[in-house]
């Protein structure tokens, strides 16, 4: 693994990253994190899709320090895009929003990451939203919306500050995604339902919003 990653043996990177992810998943712990992070910063940025599964496994099985390391990498990725993201690069947007949604869901109220995940989540959400001239494309992206629903579950104030004025529209768009069969995976539906429960609890004084969420 180190030989391939340290020496940029690109023909083998995809298969090695699949192996690393499988090792982490079966061991239910994070191995080779430093080697993977270094390789991603050195050349792996151009092969980001090979790395997604491994970084997701870090959020699933890693401790706070390991998860923070990947969150810091997300911050570095954002810093490389000062003018925002290109919405035409759908694969990169999918990679980033998938990873950020895993970051958000893994956050634990009993742990303190110094508000790093708050900052990264807010920045990615704002930059992604601002990158889309056609907002329907933004709302129609399942991976972005999973990010938002994950935010409702774990970081509701950030989402409310961004979309509170159009929360009813957000819920209607969520309903449309379900009715159109866009949100098919069980994981996405479960995350969406948990996020909706948080909306119901958080909007108890707003009967209209609460009823839409319940529906």
C-alpha cells in the first residue's frame, strides 16, 4: 500500500484504495490514514473518486482525531476553490457533498472539534449554493440535498440560517425527490426521516412547517 501511494503508481491506485477501504470496513478501524492523506494532497486530487469510500470509512469507524484529519482535508479542498465550485463538474460535487454529509452525520454532541466541522459544513454549503446559477439544479441534486438533510439532523442552526426563510420550499422539494424515486437507497431515506423528525421538533411553534414535515 505504501509503495503504491508514496510512489504514485497510478495504474494501481484505484485497486489499492479499494483494498484499503475493504481493510478498514472489515477491521472496523482506520488504517493507513497518513499515507492516504499525503497521496491525496500530492496527486490524488485528480483521482478523487478513488478515495471517497476510504474517507467515508474514516467517518464511520474513526475516532475524533482521525475524523478531524479528514475534516481538515475538506477544509484544504475548499481553500483550493476560492471562486467556488464548477457545478458542471458533477462528479466532484458528488464526491464533496457525499463526504460532507458523512462528516455531518458522524458528529457527536459529546465531542468537541473546535467548531471545525461547523465551519467546513457552512462553507461547503454556501460555496456550492452560490456556484449554481440555476438553483433548480442545486435543489435537484440528491447528494447536495442529503447534505442539507444531514445538517437538519446534526447542525440545524446552520441550515436554518441559510434556508429558514424558504424552509417550506425545501420540504416540498424533498417530497418531490421521494415521489420521483430519486431517493431510493434505504440509507438516504432513513437520514431524511431522521432530519424531518428534527424539523418537527424544532418547528413546533410553526404549525405550517411542522405539518409539512409530518406529511
